[in-house]
C-alpha cells in the first residue's frame, strides 16, 4: 500500500485512529454474549515484575492501544457474528490477522465458535512475514504476552514437550518480536476465554517435511482442553472479483482437509496468470500444519464460517484486494489406542446400576421441585471416571425424552445427573416433564464405549453397535438398543439414522464422503418399566 493511500485513510478516520495495514491473516455452538469475565479477568491481574513479558508490537496500528476501545471493538465483532452451530468436537479454527477494521468482523466468527468451550491451552500457528526462522519453527521463551487487555501466560511446559518431540522446534524470540500474525489473535482470545495459556509458533519453511513434523508434534501434546488457531491471509493483491474467485477456491480446498488438494488448488490458482496475485494464502503452510494436527485428533471436516475482503470495507482497495476467511474444523475426538477406562458390557454391577438409576430419578424430582441439582459425591471409583452416557425416559412405552453425550466429558455420576435433567427438561421434541408425570416415567441409562471409526457400513452389528453418522454439518446417532426394539436390520437402521436423525439422504451411509462411527453400551433400566422407544 502506498503512503498517499495511508494518509487519505488517516485523514478520514482521524490521526488518533488505527494505522490501517492491509496485510491480513486468515489462518487458523452455543450462542450468547461475549463473556465479560473472560474479557476482563486478565486485564485486572497485576503484572508480575519477575516475569519476562513480550510487549505488543502492533498495538495502536493493527488494533487500538486503549484497553476500553479495544475491548469494545472486539466484543462488537464477536457479538455480531452469526455463525452456524457446529456439530461434533471443535479442534481448530482459522482466523485472519489484518488491521481489525478490515479483518476484525471475520475474526469475530472464528472466535464466536469458541464461546462456551472449556479451553485451557491455545496453540497459535502462524506465518513469519520476516522469514524467521529459516528452518523449523520458533517458540517463545517469554513468560507471558501482553496486550492492552493484560498479559496472557505462555505455556512453557508445552514448549518443553514440543522441544522434546521434535528438533525442528527452537526457542527464538527474535522471530516473534515484530511479527503480527499471532499477536492480533490474543485480544480475541482474551474476550472469549478465561484461565488459558498460549503456545505461539511461527515458521517460514512451508515444505511438507517441516509442516508434517510440526503437526505431529502439536497433535502429540494436545488434549481435550486444547484448541489450535491457524493465522493466515487469503489472496494478496488481485482486483476484487479475482480475489473472491481465488479465495473461494482455496477455502473450498481447505475445507476438504486434504493437504494434496490444498497444494493442487494453490498451484492452479497461481498458474492462472491473475494480475497482482502474490499468493492464495500467506499462511498456507501453517494452515496445513493446523489441519494435519487436527486430523490426528479426530477432525474430519472444515466449514467456512464467514468470508469478506478488504474492498468491502474500503472500496478504494478494489483494484488491490486482500481476502479474509473464518473456518472451523470439527469431528469426533479420537480416544487413545488403549483408553485407561474403556467401558465394556457388564462393567457396572447391580448395585452401581441401582445407584445411578436412583440418582437419575431423584435428580429429576429435585430439579422439577426447586431447580436445584443433587450433589454427586461418592467414593466409588467407577462413578468418578469420565463416561459418555444417555438417559432415556419413556411413558406408556413411548419416548418422553432422551439426551446424552457421545464423548466422555464428566465423571459418570455427574454425567448421569446432567443427562437426566436434560432429558426431562431440554429435549426439543417434547414439552418439559411435569412433577405429576414423574411417577409414570420409566428411566433407562446407556453407558457408552469410546467411538471407533469404520470404513465399511457392513461392519455394523445390529444389537451390539450404536452408530454415529456424520457428513458435512449434519450428524445423527442411534443407541445400540434402537434397531432391535424397532425390528430393523442393518440397512433399515442406517437408512432411518441418515434420513430421520441426520437429515441426510436415506442411502448416505453408502457414500464414501459419509463417516460412520460405532460404539457399544451397557444398557440398564428400572425394573418393571414401561418399555423403550426409539431415541
């Protein structure tokens, strides 16, 4: 961008406003307002004088240096984002890294996807605009990174694990000193998360060997409280129409999560001879590293949350445009090869089953009476292990409510308590259960095993396997007991699952693009119940 154009913008915006820089980064369910606690927790903490803190290098340029102005701007972007609800677990997002008035509205979609998530560690992966390091990837040795909203700790324990996992990682603060691609992500994180740490990673070598090594190391240290953020631009600097064409082509490839496809589309677009097209995405290497790491954790699909380009904000950039996009990567979290607490049929004995059934009934009664939740304190180790569960309510042999989780998130007793309340009051197919109905309800609990992907639908065993089907943004699940209760064979079950639970074509389970996961369950219900029904 030339100086004359910058001066024109400054005159229009006022000299005290942001210095607008058109270098942009786009790398990388529940609704509600931005968490004020998340936005203010860090800024209220007194700085530790013994810590080494990286100061911001682009505050007052890419984003406001005033904490109040910055907080209000970021909150506004996030609250204005109306992204679709995402199915499955969220593993990573792509976010832009330009001056906020250009790419901030798009970044708002990326970070709105994190609202309500239990994130403790954020892996930030971005490109080095200054070519540092020449090889490998640069970590930050600082104790914290500061923005006008406060200081965010750098997770040095994760740094140590990355250094041990691959010799390609180096502690190299010089690579981060003047780099904006990751710094501009931090105020957004401070506005949606609380109690988190960051692991900033930048690299310039986008060769497949380097990208793969970085991805493998990141995947090896991630857990279910980790999110990966990829920072990248889209096209630089074609005219607006060409920019949109290039950007949608590369976004489509990115959503396939196929590294070969992404590289092919990148080459094809650059070979078109489009005037002033410098790149399809300035952080394409970090994007692929993010995708490869997310795939190892269980991500299987990408979804574009929003797209825009600089000309939509400033029409005078229409002949020299930059694109921005927000993408989310979701799937079903893979369990370890040998999970320490895998569920198997018959694992819970009769007394444990009776305890959980009574807990479910007492929980519903208490919640309907006064809105409170029973305590689940117990010394039984089986109740303290994290489990995925469903609670099914029937009345007169007809389904009255069924809600649960397909991934283990809570200790078993707590998971049953939560699912019982949800089944009674939150199943969108039914009105909430009333106190007068409770005595006529039959309660059944299903304790699930970890999900296992399958390549062939004929591997599904009716009566043994529950099935999760997912394609694109649609998914549906049947518990193992559903097919036998309905008298379905395998194909009937899968057709009903696709059509009536996932909203897919009935034969979608035969499509190679459709993903199938199976699981088993220990199923038990109250004695002398009133029967079961389709979940």
